[in-house]
C-alpha cells in the first residue's frame, strides 16, 4: 500500500526539495564530524555553546544516577517529580513571571497551548512567517485563523478591528527562526491591549540570547508584564531538551487541565531538567558568553553585508543568506562543505518559494577566525555560482 512513496520521493528530488538525514559522529559543537570530515558548524541553535558543556553533562548524569532515565508517566499520572517543579520555579524567576510549566518540546507547546486558549467561535491572528508549530497549533485549535503579513502591525490592527470573535489571540515568534528579525512587540502589545486580545509570544530563539539577563525579547523591551503567554525552549540556547510556558499561575493551572500536549504525554526525563537548571546557572553567572556571541554576530553581519546580503532587522545570531532558487541554495551548501563549512540550505516549505537560503547561525563557542574563514569561503562560492 506504500508503493506510491518512491515516485513521490523522486518528485521531491527533481524539485530540489528532498530532505535526508546526515548523522554527526560525536558531539554537537562549533566543529562537527560528518562522513569522516571535520566541518565548521554554522547551523546549530546551541547559541550559548552549552549543549556539551561539562556542567550540563554532569548535572544530567547525576540526575540520571539519582532519579533514573525516564519519568515513567505523564505529569498528571505519576511522572510529576520535584525536579520538574524546581526547574519551573527557576524558569519563572528567569522570565519574571508568576509561574511556568514544562512541556516535552517547543513543538508540543505551540501545538497544544494555542488550542487551550482559543477554539471554535474564537480567532487567532498569526504572523505569516511564524514557526510551523504555531501554524499547526492554530489549525488544531479550530479557531478562525487569520494570517497577517510579516511584521505588518497595520494589517494586524485591521484584522483585530473587524473581528467579532468571542476570544482573540495574537501569536507571534519573538525572533523569526529563518530570518533573525524580531516581532514589533511594542506595537503588538499596544494593539492587543486596545482590542482586548491575548498575546502569545514564542521566545524559542530569543531565550538565553536577548535582554539584559538573557530572558528574551520581552525582557529586552521591558514588556514582560504585558505579554500573556511566553513560551521558550530548553533545546536551543539552554543546551538541553524540552520547553516551557511562562505566565501567570492561573494560566499554568488552566494549561495543566486543558493543554492536550501537556496532559497526554510522558513527563520530561530528569536528565533534561537537571541540564536545564545547570544552563540557567551558567546564564546567570557568565554574561561574557552573550557578549562573545554579540561580538561574533557583529563580525558576521558586517561581513555578510559587505558581500551584498541584507541583514536589515537581524537581532539574533541567525543570518539569512538568501540565494533564491532551491538548487542554488543546495549548490552553495555543497560548495561550502567542500571548503570545510557545514551550512544547511533551507528551502520551501520552511521558507517562501524563491527565498531559499543558507541559514547561518553562530554560537558563543565559535572563534572569530571561523567567521572570517566562512566569509572568505562564501565569497569564493558566490563567484563559482556566478
Ligand atoms: C520559533 C520556534 N518555535 C518553536 C520551535 C520548536 O521548539 P523545539 O525544538 O523545542 O520543539 C522552534 C524550533 O525550531 C522554533 O524555531
């Protein structure tokens, strides 16, 4: 019954849209080994370089030794551990909210929390470039989904003004994962307040990166108290795995009852929680990591601009090198690999057709020479591509 698959895969291949897995041998880091070659890794979300930090690793080992490998059940059954509550308290403190609730991943948060807040008869307003998991969460909610143009506050204002829905929720990425630009949060907060809409902010790429203490975009703009739902992930800058919602205690109480992706899944394993707690310690005590990341980012941004790429609006260590057609992006990625750099080509449906790109990202563990080496290799590759 699955005999249709090979032809469909060939069709994807012909359009330059086939995706395949490529295992790295060894650990995540600024250099990774793929197919026996050491490559400078410019596509990880391990922004603070914590994924293989010995402190996170040791915390995970100790928690596993003490508490076991798995939580064994959903939180509401018998998987709820002291360690989950300890991490939730730490996350709420970091975010500056009254409470926080752990989920298995950022995907789980977005897929389940939107539907816990709005449903049939309600409306959700979503930036067109929001992450796929928000898009799926909107669809699953069965609310009326209204998509506004990327960062278009006037468009959003018009949609909100004409909506007669019972409850309204505006959902936006804080930092957009494929472009590194930020939502116009101040204007969106004002609009939500004016129209009585709830605000849902996805801080997956900004947690640990933006703001005076690394709490994210809302902290950077002093807007935390005016955002109803803040989500963040533990799997990017915080070097572990899992995710969370931060907000009021009432919000958390409600999600415990109604977020299906919280209720109907196994609790996070102890190792992930302990590693995340260790990451929060590092975030609080080593601001120099973020300073290093900032300096590297400025270097990369200036170099890419000198090569003619627009970095307008980029606020995070994510740099879109937009090349256009899928095959051009794939070829650029292949040629860069020959020169010792691992940068993935990002193609539709992850990005709009005609905007295939290299999504270049940096971590605090990179060296300035690796940035310079990449810029020189990219210049070479662009000349080869014509
Ligand atoms: C904006 C955004 N939200 C949510 C997620 C999902 O987070 P996780 O990887 O923890 O599932 C991602 C991951 O790529 C993302 O980029």
